[in-house]
C-alpha cells in the first residue's frame, strides 16, 4: 500500500536524519573555528571516503524525506491530488538526489 | 408581584440561519441557572423562531445528535453549560464544522457515517449465531485497547475539530479510525487484513498528524489520536511482514 510505504519511508529517513543533522551541525561549528576557506574544506573532504558516505547518506535521506512531506502539504493546502502529484513528488526527489549527489561528488572526488 | 422582567439577566445569542449562504441572526435569551446551550437553542425555537432547525434526542449525552459549534468550538450542546462557554454574555451557535449544512443548525451527517464504512467500521463475525459465543478475556491487552475506544457516541465533535478533515476531503477522520482501531483489537473480528487495507488508503490513518485536537474536544474523553497511532503501528508491522 502506497500510503503506508511512504509513511514508513518518511519516518525511517527522519530517524536517520536525527544523528546526521546533529553531526552536520557539530561539523559546522568545528569547521568555522579559525575562519573558513575553500582550501581548508576541500583539504578535509577530498578523497575521503567517510565524508562521501556521510553526505551521500544525508542527501539520500533528505531526497526521500522532504518530497514525501511536501506531497502531504500540497495535498492539504491545495487541490492537487492523484497521479500527477505522485509524479511531481518523484521528480522533486530525483532533483534533490541529483543536485545533492553532484555536490557531494564535487567536494569529495 | 414585582415585575422582574427588566432586571432579568439576558444572553445575546447569535444563531446561524439558512444554508451555506445563510447568516447569523441575533436573539435575546433570558439567562437561567444550570442552563445548557441546548436549552438556549430550544428557548429560541419555542419563543422566537418556530422554524429553527436543529437536532437533539436524549438531552443527557448519550445519543450524539446535538453537536454544534459554540463560540467557534465543536461541543455536545446538551451537556455544555452556558456558564462554561459564554463570553461576556455572548453565545455564537453555528452548525457543526466540516459537514455540509442543510438548514440552520442541522448538518448533513452522511459523509461522516460513510467514512465509518470507508474505514471498514463494521464488525465481520468469525462465528454464526448457531455457534457458542467466543470467550474473550477482559484482561487481554487487545481487549483493554478496544475497551478504551468503544464508548463513542458518534457525535462528530472530533470530526469537526480535526483540521485534516477540513483540508483533505478523503480523510476518514478520528471517529471512523477510532472505530477501526477497536475492531482491529477485537478477537472476534474475522477480516483484520481487509481492515488494515481500508485504513491504509489515501486519506487513511497515515494522514493524521497526531496533533490531538480530536482528543481535546471529544466530550466522552476518548483518545482517537492514540488509536490512530496504534493503527499506524499495526499497518507498518503488517507491511514489514508483507501482509498489507
Ligand atoms: C532531524 C531531522 C528531521 C526529523 C527528525 C524530521 C521529522 C519529520 C517528521 C516526523 C515529519 C512528519 C510530520 C507529520 O506528518 O506530522 C516530518 C515532516 C516533514 N519534513 Fe522532516 N524531519 C527532519 C529533517 C527534515 C529536513 C532536513 C527536511 C527538508 C529538507 C524536512 C522536510 C520535511 C517536510 C517538508 C515535512 C512535511 C511536513 C508535515 O508533514 O507536517 N525534514 N519531518
Ligand atoms: S490527531 Fe489526527 S485525527 Fe485527531 S485532530 Fe489531529 S489529525 Fe485529526
Ligand atoms: S470519538 Fe468522541 S468526539 Fe468523536 S464521535 Fe466519538 S464520542 Fe464524538
Ligand atoms: S441530545 Fe443526545 S447527546 Fe446531546
């Protein structure tokens, strides 16, 4: 059943996001100590498989979580329903995944 | 005898007249001790507005037919004292929210009851009348969960209080889902798979945001939010086992 699956995916990705968001925030606090430069960031992330995996997972979780939530909001706040909305949701997820993974690749490869 | 009429305390009561395109009309109603909102409506109908349409039957909180919006909130009017809800002697009484209006304070309850059917809210028996009754322990956790939800009087107060009902015309709503939850915990019910499928459609239990407006307003103190959360858990367990 689609609704139950989407519900499961959204809650599972939310649980995944909790530690990821926290680690991301801690990382930001750590990274901006003593100024922030592109060279410094890239020095840390380039060729580092762990950071690629961390942000790859982060991007995937967001690409699952946010479109499902957006679909709920659109259904409640507009008259948009049915197949076209489901396809748009899928498209938005693919867009987030594509843009996110591109960014991850850009700083880690 | 002294004339007390001009010293009598009066309520200002605005009542909805007409259908969707109606309007509020104002009446002056004498204040009485232990007066309920339903008493006020009845006074207006008997003394001022014989054609006023509204519903009630039991007047003691059993039948669930008297619910209306009172100063913006859904309430069972026969058990709601004026002293608890009047704001500076003012009452605004409107038909129950989230339902089509028929006339004055009477709404069309059909969508509400259709959704009970949509949530598979009827019992599917495991036995016929020719077999002995199924023994059900009142101590089993399932029976306790069912018991917590069975006192619903079908008043639709929760249905009027739920934002999601107002936003999504397919949403089954708290009362129907609460009913499904009691059946899902009934050992004598034969079609649990069908029930879990019914509550997993678009507009089923997964549309609930658990914000608890239904719990806050339910006059008999039921907790549809908890039952709906239970249905979510049950459907997820069925999904994992490949049974949904
Ligand atoms: C710590 C991380 C996060 C957690 C624990 C979390 C949790 C949740 C939960 C439980 C819901 C469902 C609410 C409901 O149905 O009532 C939700 C909805 C939603 N989330 Fe997240 N989320 C997180 C991060 C994010 C991020 C990073 C985004 C966007 C990029 C996002 C976008 C949304 C959207 C658009 C909704 C729909 C709103 C709604 O259904 O009420 N969330 N989130
Ligand atoms: S908890 Fe769920 S059913 Fe109750 S009012 Fe909120 S959305 Fe509606
Ligand atoms: S759950 Fe409570 S508010 Fe809702 S219909 Fe039943 S008795 Fe009325
Ligand atoms: S008249 Fe029966 S519940 Fe109010």
